[in-house]
C-alpha cells in the first residue's frame, strides 16, 4: 500500500514536470496567478508580522507589566483635537510620592522616576543638539533592562550621592567621538556641568513609535539631574512595575486608590492623574494589525481565484492530451481513485511550483524592505508552511473536476479517441 502510494506520488510529480517543460510559456502564464497570489499573501503576512513584532518589542521596552503614572493620558492621542486643556493644569508626579506608593501599593515590585529635557551635549569643540537627557532613579534599569555594549551602568552610590556620571546612547557617542568605543572615560558637558562617561548603550536602531530613543539619549542620576533642570517642568513620570503573578489590571486598581489618597481627592472628585497601562497599547496594536492581515488576504484571494482557473485550464488540457493513456491504464486494471489521485497530485504539484516562485519573490522583497525600513523583515516557517498548504488546497480544488472527468472515462472510448 505504501509502495503503491509512493509510485502514484512519483508519477504525478513527473507528469507535472513534463507538463511544465513541454509547454513552458503556457504553464507559466497559467501558474502566474498562483505565484502572484502567494506573493501577495506571504509578503503581506511577512511585512505586517515583522512590523507588528518590531512595534510590540518597542512597547515591551517601555516596561513589561508596567503602569505609567502621569498627568497626561497617552491613549488620547495628539493633533489638533487633543484635549490638552483637560490635562495641562493637573499636578505633575513628584519624586516624594514614590515612598508612599511603595509603602501602600500591594503588588508593586519596582518604582522608577524619570525627568526629561532635550538639550545640547558638548565635547571639546563638538556640540550635539536635540539629545534626550533623562534623569532617573535606581529602579529605572530594573524596568527598562538597559543593555550596555561597553562600560558599566550608574552605581547605587552614584545614584544616592548624585555623582556627575553619565551613560550615553550609541548615536551620541558615535557623533561626538567618531567611534562609540572611544567614549568610555571621556568627559562631556551638559548645561555647563562636566560628566564622566561610564557606559555606552547598545545600538537600538530605528524605532517605529518613538519610545525612549536611547541611541539619541543620555542617562544621569535623578539627584544630579535636578541640579541642572527644573524637575516640575521636565515632564516627570513615575513608572510602576508589578510583581510576577500580578496583572497590570489589578496593579492599576490598587494604584488608583493609593494615588487618590496621596492627592487627597474626595470621592466626588474625578482623578487628576492618569494610569497608562503598557499592556493596553500592546492589545490595541494587535487589534489594528488583524485588520491589515484581513485586507492582505482579501487582495490575495482575487489572485488565487484567477490562478485557480489557470491551473484548472492546464489540467483540462492535460486530461485531453492523455486520454488514450488514461484508457490504457483503466483497461489494465487502474481504479478510479488511482486516476483521480494522480491528477489531483499533479495539479497540487503545479501549484506548489507556482507557490515556490512566489516565495522566492517574497524573499527578495524582504531583503529590500529590511534595508529600507532598518529592521528585519523575514518569512517565518509558519508563513512558508501556510504557503505550501494554500498551494495544495488550491491545486486540489482546481484539479478536482478535470481529475474526476479522467477517472470516470470509459476505457474503450478513451483508447479509441
């Protein structure tokens, strides 16, 4: 039984190749629809999937299972319709509130504080503009998991004493010193103050949603940062990460009561703060990409339908050209299911050939997009398996009627024709 099945598959594959080699142009034009269909589906899935993965990684870099306590609501968006008047007069988060949040919030593991300004950074005769200067406390590294390519992070003693040391981003180091590796132990100037470089952050690359943009940033201790900037006007934010097993929703509920108590809000007053949940952004991105994938499938379905008719046409011609051969097979005992299986497999193999051409085109597209978008676009093994499955399905559907026609032929009539 197994040997017979292998013989049928081998025979079908040989017939598919013969059909392709015998009528190259006709077969190629007929398979072109399958090629374009697979190209559309897999290219959309690969591009959208890679884009979603990159954005989700950026969102996770903001802090996994983390709540951002801020006066601004991040989900409100921006632009001319942004209701800034609802948030601008709210009180900004304060560093002293960390102590109360830590003592009163169940499930809070790390609590980071961050202030930020954008200013110039200088070294010798070089001056770099529009650098993000972040003043952070000890827990910031625990939430962000900053990876250094060289040097070390700010020590706890340096945090506590407000020592003027700095960790610089890759682009900052490269632009100021020519080569990032040369930045270690050098001294840069920020707002008239000298700071020694202790570490260089690993290159992050281009970001789609902004995020921290560590490549174009420097990190200093909060206690030193407040000596060179007005912390209340430096966009202060408190970041609270939950313990393992504590959901962001539960953490948010706990924080709401704690922050309301800190702000001394009566039950009738609305919140004068916003708890921005990073997980909510991740869910919103996933929902948006579902729509994009559906659109890609809809476009590709049209090409696959056209390709299906092309493959069916090839199979009708193939059945007609091999009518006498089919008659001989049936005359010497070939059963209907064997004839049916041979032609269905031949149709599937033809579609697989068209699909493989489509995958090669997608591979070329991914290489171009990777260079253009500055983040990896790839074809996953799941997408490749999906492409093969689609080809087999389309081949069986397209080849069923011609194969059924061949299987039901009268052997005597077929031989005479």
